C-alpha cells in the first residue's frame, strides 16, 4: 500500500489490468469513473486520490472526489480521514448540501449529535427538498433525546451515591442547560457546585450559559467575566462573554470577544451552535 501511494505521488496511476500508467487526462477520466463506482473500497480511495491530486482537475470535480473518498472512508470506519476529506471538500465548495449531509451522517454514526444536527440544518437550508437530510435530522433529534435521558439518569445515580460532588453537580447543570430542560434545577445545581468549590471557572461558565438562557443577561455577563478573569486565555469563556455582551447591546465588545475566542480556540463558534442558543432580538430604536 505504501509503495502504491509513493508511485501515485510521482505521477503514476493504476491502469487497466493492474498496470501502472502515467497520469494524464485520459487516465484521470478512468480514475474518476472508478472513484464513483461500486468496486473495492481501497481501489476507489486510490482512484479518487488520483483525481484529487491531478493538477488539471477542476475545483468542482476535486470537491466531488473528496466527498466520494470521504464517504468511502466513512463506510470503512476511517472517520478521522473521512472528516478531513469532507472538511477539504467544504473549503472548495461551501454551498454543497451533499457534503453537509455526508458529514452530518458521519457525526450521527459517531454519536456527535450536536454537530450532526448543525450539518443537517445547513444541508436543508441549501437544498430544502433534500429528503435524506430531513429524515436524518429527525433521527438525530430522537437519538439525542434518548442520550440525554440516559446521561441525566446516570448523573442522578452518581449523585445519589456521592451527594454534593461539585464536579457532578456542574455536569448536571451543564447537561440540563444545553438541553433546555428545567433551567431552575440547572441553576440550583450550578449554585450548589460553586458553593462547594468557589472560583471554579468551569462552573461560572456553566452558570453563565444558564443565566443567558433564562434571559438574565447581566448575571450571565458577571459569571463569564469571573470565568475569563480566572482563565483569560480560554476561548470558550470569551465566546460566552461575547454572547452576553451582545445581548446587553455591547456590540463592539461582544464581537471583539468572539473574534479573540476563535483565535484562541478555532471552532469554538461552531461548538456554541450545538448549545441550542437563540440570541435575543435587538431592542427597537427609539429616537430622542
């Protein structure tokens, strides 16, 4: 396999009958047919790689070949490389609903339901008649609900045997908050966790999100300020502070926080899309 990869890297491809042939437009066309075919997975991956690596391949076809190679790799359980392929495809063609559908399916199969939901939503926004995305999103919502019930039950059992455990209380606060389930109980858990371990940045972060979802934006900002003061380089905390600032009309400060957060932790903005957050409507302008 390594020998074949090396040969491909210097401009050779597998021709008919297993013979090596120089890469040119004709051999790449054949590779493209095999990439899309239904043959052996390893062969399809190699042929897709030929298409992707050919200098004259158009961006549209390169994105399609990356999608195809990512799909085959995902089906083979090679999720890390599959995810990398799909990410590369999206950098070429960000408005391709099929790529979001496939990446969402990969996330769904791995139980990463927040990311899966986000990708299915994006696929639907780009192609509203994409029935597979609607069906997948419905499946994920049911799977996520089941997972939440299991996780909450597990935390409840742990807390029965170790009541007052600050870390478990914070985990239950966060779980309830992210799932928008009984924010009063979530707040009680965060308060109890902070009472046991004052000045825990992670709990201030959890409670900041809880207050945000309750519409108590000043209290949310205070908690995020505390978290940032304790750990100034945590992008997650800065992004939360940015949200609270935006909700309070502090637009420039909020945008600056969120930009800095993305610099410190690339992808943090995407993480927050999985927390079921809705920004408040801006206050109506009232002339003097």
